[in-house]
């Protein structure tokens, strides 16, 4: 795996969208292979592509404490990052999502075990030390490529994490914890003598084993152009859906809200899904557009879906689960 070096002035910390754009640039422009880089941002909440910001983020708290909020292109749930958190990005030409994502989280866990930590990959997207999360991750596709990225908690401002993100009670109960604080851990808690810089160097040295790639100033300028897309108001706030009280959790798949609009004959005009699930392809063209005009009945939905496999669009979701979700919305 090759380490991608992003030249910056000493002490420079860019805003999060730059690094999301850098992942896209690497995936679209560098030769076939596997690439990895780390990055750090000021206090930021990053929410998933299909999440409803009003339901997931305490915007008033974030504004009062100077916490930035941005939407990413991958699915999954909200995460909080600050300068004590190391963000990690993995870009690969592998496209078999299940094995690719499992391989990525295991690489991260193995890197931690090299430090003597009891680390393992678990569930859909977590890396654990013992039974507490130290890293949460998400992924998404570009044509012929996969991007995985996540957090690595060297340390963090737990107060901000607890108040900036508003996870539902069902999500906490599904993980059998009473609070966010009881579910997470940090590297510093286990290895207080290990400095931030040495830990970051350890990550890169253990994961990257090929000659590094240093981006040029021209390439950085191209990334900065793509970066601007992440600042559009429509991208950050445009996702609409039902209120948080309409949430439903499907074990092993994620949390959902469903907003179904029907005409007077009970036929579907529009379906909108929000939540922290993982997308494998475009949600509307791959799945939801097929439901337009269908009768809001089990048989009507089954006929509209036909031979469509919901699991090819939303990781782990069955057609039956999708139908139940829509009917009970």
C-alpha cells in the first residue's frame, strides 16, 4: 500500500472537505493500486450521506462552540473529530465491498495489535480495543474503486462528542451501552506514554509498505476545486425526511427513517430513506425510483421490486425488510 503525502505548511490544518476531495482525486487519478493517508481537522461533526442533519446533530451546540459540520459521500453514522483524533483514508481498486471492508478494518486492528493492544474488527464498521470502540469507519464506491475512511481516537474532547452528536436511544440500546462515553476508548487511555506524533507515524509505517506518492501543487489545486462541492448548502442541508421519532433500526443493517408520499389512490409518488446505512450504489436509481406508482401494499411493493435485490444497493438489507419498513412508515 502506498502512502499519499499531502504537502502543507507546518501546522496547517485544512477543513475536512479538502481531505474528502483528496480521496476522490486519488481514486480517479492515480494508477491502479492501494493508497492510504492520514489527516487531522479542527473540531468537526461529519454525518453520513443519507442522514438527516437536524435529527443527528445538535446544530445550536456546534455553532456555540465553533464545531464545523459537513456531510460526506459515504453512508454510516455521525462521528466527531478534533485535533486529538487521527482520520484515516484507504483507496483501493477492489470493489467486492464485504471482503474489502473487512480487510481494511482488520489491517487497522492488526496495526493496533502491534502496539500490544487487544484490538479487533467488529460489526459493520468498528475497530475495538477490548469491547470499546476506538475507530469507526465508512465506505463508498466510485466506478471501479472503493474508498474507506474513518476515525482513530488517540484522544478526544468527550464533552463535545457527547453534546454535538445526538444518537437515538435505540442505537445506544442496540449496542448495549447507556451513553456514548461508556462505549468508546482512546489510544492515550491505554498507552499514555505514546505521543500523538509517534502514534501517527506508527500507523503509516505499519500500513504502508510501498514507495510513497507526494502530491504536487497542481494536483492540490485540482483537489481544491472538488473541495468546493462539499460546501454547497444543498449538499450539507438538502437531505429531507421524517422526524427522528420515525426511526427504525434493522440489526446488522443500520437505522432508517422512511418518508412515503402517496396519491389519493394509495399509489406511491415518492419514497425517501434516511439513516446510517451503507450504500453500495445509487439509492434512487437503484432502488427507490422502482417504487413510484406502486400500490402501498405488500403485493404491490413486491411486484414493483421484481427481481431487484435491495442488498445490492443497501448493504445487508433484504427486500422483505425494505417492504416492512415502507409499509410501517
